[in-house]
C-alpha cells in the first residue's frame, strides 16, 4: 500500500516521518530517500542514536513540476 497511507481522521500527515514512511508516501525506495538526504536535497534530523526523521514539509518541498513541451 505504498503511497496510500493515511494518518489521523482527516487524512493529515504527521509532522515527522521515518525514512520508510517518507519512501512509501512518494512511492520510491528507502535507498532513494537516503540518497536525497546524503546529497543535501532532503533535510533530515537524527532522533536518538539511530532514528532518522524527515519533516513532512521538507518532503513536500522537494517535489517540483515537470515543464511541459510546447509544440509549435
């Protein structure tokens, strides 16, 4: 059910996401999320010794539109 997870009663997302949940929401692999973090394109925060969390707003901000080709 990647990309179809719902949280809360109104469908809102939590403020912090694990790498696995972030990957599921974007329907990409956890390796892709880790690459985005390593390249600096996606900020991430350490939670304890091993946990890594991503802000939902940061995850949304990496999305960008694809320009359409103009025929003419």
